[in-house]
C-alpha cells in the first residue's frame, strides 16, 4: 500500500493534469503529460494505486499500473477523439456493439449516449479485464449493458487467449495467436457473428466499435450481415503489424466496406480525414454508410 503522502501527491498531480486538454490548452497538456511520465513512468515498479475517478466516460476504477486506466486518471478520458465521434453519432434509444470492450471506457460512453431505452452489447474475452468491465458498469448503475465474456471469431467453441504478464503496463494487449510479449495463457469462449446475433437477439444496430488487437477484420467479416442489414456506423482500430499476424491487410477492410457503400475516414484527435487509396497510418477508422443511390438521382 502507498503511504498517505504518496496518495495525496498522486491525487494532486491528477487534479492538476486533468485541467489541460489537447484542444483548449495544448501547451499545458504537453507539459502535464511530461510531468506524468517523469513521476509515474510505464516501468514504475512501486506500489500500484487504485482509485475511483469521474471521467468523460463516467465513474471508473483506475490503477496507475494500467495504460488505459492511468490515462483516464491523469487526462480524464481515453481516446478523446473517438469518444467525441461516438457521442456525436449516437442518440437515445440506439443499439451498439462494443467488440473488445476492455475495461469499458467506450462501453460507458455508448451506454450514457443511448440512455435507458438504448442497448449496448459488450464483448471482452479476457477474464480479468472483463471483471473490471463489469465493476465499472456496476459502479455507474447501468442497466442497458449486456456483457459477453467471449471473443468474436470465425468458429464457435474455445481457444487459447495469450495475455500480457500481470505486471505489464498494457494489460489489454492479448491475442488468439501466440506472441513474445504475451507469456500468459487462458482458455476463452469464441463465438461467430451469427451466434452473437441469435443468442443476444440483435434486432437493430446503430454503431459498432471493434478493437481486437489485430483480429479486427475477422470481427468485421463476422458482422457483415449486421452491417448490411442495419447500416450502422463502424469504428475499428488498424495496426498493420497486428493485422498481418492474422493474415489480413487494410485493403481487405476497404474492399468489404466500400463494397457495402461505406465512406471511410481516418480519425485523429476527433477530426475525420477521408481515406484515399488503401494505405493508412496506425489508428482508428470511422466508417459511415453512404447515401443510397436513389437519393442521389436527378429530378
């Protein structure tokens, strides 16, 4: 356990750094991040501190030893740009899928945006991370979220999930394929898109967010029927090296989504840039259903 003095220092630092955001105070934001890196480096091996903080997503349990949670502690938000984009797309009563929900930052954002008459289905296979997700949902008293502890995959059944060491800074890094930086193993359930739709009774969908550490295109292809039938906004993460491990490239996503008449954008700091060609820097992709051809007819 940290000393009372260390805890007070942490709370003062977090209170200070959370005052500055990238857009309103860019210099302050830059200096605040430098301060956090000096005082609480990623490889810090001191006592990890757990707190409950208010954030842009809602109340969240956070730890200084976790990448996502420490960002929420010191910045008040995880992926501010995508958080803004999702909030802009959603309205009360909407239905969402959060594939690879992690500790639930985006799940909470969705749940607050769609309100009590909306619905969020969150998938997270990692048992420890899924436990954190459930605690954050309970902390906010949300009744419009259904959590499924499973990985979206091409087959129903179970597979070995390779996970980070418990001392790793990025606890959310896991994969259904072995990797040098993922020494741990746990058996998890896998389910296809059809099984997900059938078991959860998905009758509508307005937004899909996917972040599955390289298996993103597999999740996209498993949800092709949902995308075709409901025309939701689709947000996914692309990292070329991780996608290549699963045998896919960004061009595969372009072919699938543009073939379904989707407009694709690269998101950076909440700004969307139209994608041209089939290459993309690592980051988040926002896909918006295009206008039907009949709406563009002359006359």
